[in-house]
């Protein structure tokens, strides 16, 4: 069976977590598109064969895109359009004007006519309130000859030492059903359970082949407040303070937080305070700032490199910009090992064919039998959409 190499472009790329993973799978990145200057600086430093466009995507005209691609064929368009309008963390407003950036993504797809599309977003995209939006997104792609499917993928199932769930839409114009990557971790294979990668295992290996550690600034990871350091020193690995029982269990009276627990909603903190990571488990979702979680044993925050390791970035992937910019790039990224699994699934679909279809055979495919599009959320209150 032939093995094909696929070219792709990454729209709303950020630092390039998804495209890093796709390249690990054997695909070739041609272009990254993002407005954030420090993220694009990181992208270019780590995607040696790609070019970048760092401006309002509406200014990426057909002429400019053609110039940047230099005559190279685009087989895949991937991207994570800004998702604030769909987020389950914020207001989750389906009318958010930033959702219109999906149309810019589709415009790029229309220009490049790839064989595959990959859209990454938050799980809130599959919420009932966004049903009309999702229907419209699918309809737009179907007009371009794609059939699609969508799943919520959990990063720890693909070797990422972090629990992060993302909605992934895969679409193809080939005459084949959409194929999602199979689990590699936290699953049973041939009767043997393969556990997820744990925090301790990930943090034990942060050096490049040359023994260097990048973006590992321990000074920036210090806890500045003496009181906070004393409290943190009392917290065991994998624990934190969320309930009054936690405060009594871990802290002496002199270090109590001095909050009236009865006045807090449900008598607890919304987010655990002084939460140490558990070295024997995958980490919670890495956020865009360093203040959410603490090192499993040391009395400090994580460094940017440690956060990047938990996101499964290679040790030689160097982040540029200030410490806060590095964290924003890391927290917003698609874990590269999840991207690698997605890239592998695309290659498996492609390798079913003796040769890459031409524009003529693609037109014939679209006029033939269509593969039914199905949207099915695994979350409570899910809906099913059949086109």
C-alpha cells in the first residue's frame, strides 16, 4: 500500500502545536497564519520549512496566499478558529462575532481546495445552544464537496500527560468514510492495559539530545509571597484546598485562609487553591497562565518548559516572547501528540488510494454516493444531526 506525504497549512496556528504534531506524523507544513506576533515568531522558529502570515486573516487575499504557497499543492487545511463564542468557561455566546472567523477559514479552504480539513475547537461547540452554528458550519463545508464527522477527543488517550478534551471536526473530499485516530493510551490492547502518561514521567525528561533545557526559568516560577510558600509547603502531592475540610487537614490554624466558608457558593472554592499536580496521574488541563497549578514536590509554580512537556511539546520546541506570552502560547495550543494522531489518521485515509486524486476524479466523487454526515456529542444533552 502506498505511503503519501501530504502538505498542509495551519490557519489560526498560534505557536503551532497542532502543526508540530502533524509534522511528527510525517506531513509537511507550508504556512502558518496568526495575528499574534510572538506566537508566529515561535511558529517560524520551530517550522523550518514553512512561511507565515501574521496579520488580520481578512487581508490574506487569494493573490497573497498564492504568493506565499509558491505553487505548492495544499492537501490539508487545519486550524483552530478563535473559540471564545463557543467556550463553556465564559458566557458561551453563540452570537459572538468572532465566530465569523469560521467563514474566513472556509474561504481559505475554498481557495486551496484541499483533500482534507481539520477544525479544532472547545467541547462547548457541541452544546445544544450551538446547534444552529454547527449545522451552518457543516453546510458550508458540504457545499465545497466535503463529508465530515466530529468527535470529542481526550488528549490523555493519545499519550499526552494531560487531561484535555477538544472537539475535532474531520472532513474529506475522498470517497472514503472519515477516520478518527485510535487510542494509544488509557486503553486495553491485546488484553494488556496501557496507562496514560503521568506528570512524573513527563517532567523527568525535559532535556534535548544536547542536554539543553529551554524555557525553564526557575526564577519566574518562584512563589513570591512568604505566606503562600508556607501554605504550599504543607500541601501533599496531588492535593489542594477546595473545601473547609482540606484547610483543616493540611494547614495549621496560623496558616488558615481566613475565609468564611459558609458565604461561599456551595461552601467551597470554585477552583482548588494551592493545587499540587499528582506525579502519578496526567495533569489537569494546562491553562494560559502559570498560577493554576504547582509542582508535584517543589514549592513553586511550573516553568514554561514543564507546562510544554505536559502539553507533549518536544524538548527542542523553543517558545519566544515574554514568560506570560510563552504560557499563553502553550495553554492555547493543541497538544502535539494529539495532532500527531490526527495526522496519522489522515495518512491512513490517504493511503487507501493508489495515487492522490486529481481535480477531475474529485469532481466525479462528489457526484457519486455521499457518505452520511453525522454529528454526535458524547456530552449530556447531546444532539444528533444527520444531513
